[in-house]
């Protein structure tokens, strides 16, 4: 899919592109290629003379390959964006940005919520976009906001898990569900931190390269401040995750100890009856009880009493609580 946007009165307006002729008749400020077809890539290359990376090149994480200036003066950046999906785990999508001829070209495999937010805001806020660099800065700023919203979601989910972990009755099934939820939130929190680290690197690169005007430079500084605060929040969430993980594992150990305690008490309680049965099972000729009419009942009674007595003693001492 190829999405082409032109700048009109500070608004990003999308122009429908159905053929190469449609693309030739517009002067875009942003060309966004989402999982593009070969024909669409060929149109962009032929019309604008820009070099678009392949999928393998987009995923290259070498530092030297993520930010560089080509021989023809085009600026290439690779930036990670967070993608949360309702039907699966979150993941990181790498986007290739090319700044050429005062236009922004972006290439990625998935439609990202950050990109949709930028397009929606640019249409509803006239004057917020002045050129292609404003689009890029707005993408990074919106990425920070999107990550902040995701962190708020993590905190709310952890609060729900905390309520379940600290409830009066906490079964092994509850513990398994809590561990699964905690692991999911830990994975998402880690991806957000990685995403923010990559965004910080990209914004810092633009600031060092003196590619921004005064307003854009100040906006970039604000993005870095926002990212700094998000780093602190991710650290707080990691501490909360570790606490909940330790608490959950602790409750699992307590439940297991209760089971082991029951088996221990049962084994100790049955030791006296076993001793009595062993005595009366001896093959001695002179054993007084062998001649009794109620000798069998006597031995059974002794075994029952010897089993109940330790149980009552353990209960009196509070060892069964």
C-alpha cells in the first residue's frame, strides 16, 4: 500500500494513488509505503530517484546502518516503533525513513497506530505541520505518547494482578494465571524501553546533525525529556513486576508447604499404629494378648488411639494451621 500526503494550509491531506500517473501529478511532503508491492516501489524509485531499502535492510540493526547519509545526500534512518495487537503479543516494527528532496519517505511492513494518529491529528490541527521534517518529529513525539499510554495500561493490569495475588484465598490456579499475566506485562515493558531507547538515538542524531530549525530543535528536546521520564516509569514498573513475581512464587511455596505439612503430619500420626501392629505381628509363643477373646479388638483400639493422640497434640500446638 502506498499512502501519499500533500501539505495544504498546514494540514496533511491524503491523495489517492491508483497508478503511476497519479503519483507523477502530485508534490507530496510524505510518501508512506506500508508493505508495498513491487510496482509501487518501482514508481517511487523512478519518479523521485530515491533508493528504498529492502525488507532485510530495514531490519539491519547495525549502528552504522541505522543512521547514515547516502552519496547523493539522502538521509537514511531506521527507527523501531511499538505495535500492540489484541490477538497476540506486542512486537517491535522497524521503519526505514528516507529524507530526500524535502520529502519524507517511510517504508515498513505493518500499519502502525502511531502513523494513524499522526495522520488524524494533522488533518484536525491546521498549522501543526510546516514541512517534511515536522512530520518526522511529530511521528517521534507521537511514538513517545503511544508508549506512555502503553505504560499506563501495564500499570493498570499490574494493579489487577496485585489484587488477585494479595487476596485471602490464592490457589495454584490463581498463581498460574498471575504468573502468565506478569510475564506478559514484563515483556511489553521491556519492548517499550527498547523502543524508547531507539527513539532517543534517532532524535539525538537529528539534533547533532543540525537538521532542525529552532522550533523543531526545541520540540526534539521536549521529546528527549519525555523519554527520560518514561525510562524512570519503566524502572518503577520493573520493580513492581519483580515484587509481584516474588510474592506469587512465595504464595506457591506456601501452598506447597501446606501440602507437605499434611503428609508429614499423616506419616508421624501413623507411626504409633505401625509400631503397635509390628508388636502384635511378632511370632512369639508367649504373648499375653494372643489368648484374649478381645485381643484383636484391643490392638485395633490401641492403634486408633495412638493415631488420634498425635493429631490432637499437633492441633493443640497450632502446627496444623
